[in-house]
C-alpha cells in the first residue's frame, strides 16, 4: 500500500478516511476539511493509505497541537487509525514508522500521543503504543494518559498543563466543549443541542476555534468533553440515546 500526504492541492478531492462521504455527511466532511486546511498552515501532516478506508495518521508540531500540554520540540499525534480489512497487515506499523522518520528529519525530539489507562473509544490504544516503545509521561483524571517516545533517553518528559489537573469546572448544568478536529462532532453536537432545547435541558456548548483556546483547556481531549455541574462526565461523542441515558442517571 502506498501513502498519500494530504495537502492544499489534493484535500478537496481526497477521501479523508474517517469522515462520511455521502450527501447526509457533507457538512461533517466540510467541517473537518476546513479544520485541516487551517492546520496545514500549522505544519500538520495527514498521511493516508491510497484506499477508500480508515487508514491514516495525523500529526502536528506540539506548539500547534490542540491539547493542553507542555513539551519542547515534540511531534503530537492527533489521530491514528487503521480499521476493517486493513488491520493485522502491518500497515499501522508502517504509518507510525513514516511519522517517526518524518519527525526525526524535522529535528523533533520525539512523539506524543493522548491515550487512557484502559482502552476507550476515540483515544489511542495504550497497549499498542507501549508495545511500540512509548512511555507514560503524565496522567490526568479520571483516565487520561500522556504517552511519549523520546528519540534520545535524555529528553525531558512532556506533561499536561495545570489547567487539566483540577478535573472540574465552575459552570453548572451540562457544558460541552468540542472542536471540528473530528468530523463526527459537527453532526452529533447539533443533535444534542436540538434535543436539549426540546427537553429544556440546561446545556452550554463551547467550540474551540483556535489552538490558544484548546491549549488552555480544562480537558486534555479538546475534540469533545462533557461536564455536568462542574464534573467531567465523558469524552465520548454522544448520540441522543447515550446523552438521554446520562441525563436520566443524574436528574
């Protein structure tokens, strides 16, 4: 399998793997591609397999990453996904090797990825990255872990900013933070917003619109994080059914 680098010339015609491409998902695709175009200006790299499937790795210099972390000259892996019939063929290893090679050539000190203590949806699999030589650099409650692969043993460990250490916020009711980093958020945030309005549920929605906002977030996962009365509830992108279940459990 060959790999394609997404750039300004091909982004409008290339399938970006994780996004739905039928007419119902057009806004999802456009919101993600708009986000990507802005990030390409920040030296984001999006490498994908030359297939119409979920085979890609997306990474960006840490100073431009949408995550509240402190690190010097590392590369941050936004998303890494190989699924379906492409799993178990060593394709993921090749993509990661491409990322390592590219990062070293650019003079980076290592790689960083956001994970969790146990395998969870939308977060990188800790077991996989530990197997590949990553180490745990820092943790943030309730389950987030910052993994890193230093290219030299003497490199200083990255860490989360203090903004995420409290695990709570001051606002009451439901508060949902999200960004267009994932194409699915545009659809499901809109659904939750309409449902909350219909049911008269107190819901405040905050979209991260730039890296400064995201880098000073109260949550490590700036793609999607839900709070209730100041307490972190979940990072999982919720359907109406799942949101309704959470609401029923706390009301």
